[in-house]
C-alpha cells in the first residue's frame, strides 16, 4: 500500500513539473513584454526589476527628479547600478 501511494505521489509530481516550467516561462515572457518606464515608475514598480530593491528604486527616483532620463544608459549614474546591472535591466526598462 505504501509503495502504491509513493508511486502515485511521484507520478503526480512528475506530471506537474512541465506545468510549473511552462508557467515560469509565461511569467518571464510577460515581464519582458511589459517594460517599466523608468521616467515615471513608482518605487514599488522599480523594485520589481532584477537587481533593484527598495534602496536603488529610491535612488532612481531621486536621480530622475534632479536629472530627467534621456536614455536608459543613464541608470549607470546611480550608485549600485553598473554595466552588468544595466545589461540585465535592458529587456525590462524603457524611458518612453
């Protein structure tokens, strides 16, 4: 009996894995297709970007209030955002 239950549990887990992978691919596709406008996004929206937490989100907002963004590349002027972080952000951000 325990063997049968174990087999059923394993089969259920095995069958659910493709759905989990597919769901994560859907989330990634949505994230890439919905770009966040760094010129108008809230701190909460900015904090959802990869490598950006609340502290960097606040720095982005403070920077744009003093120096409105003309390009996404200007994010590198913000402490903690370098070339590598910018490369990771590019698919998710816009200034339009």
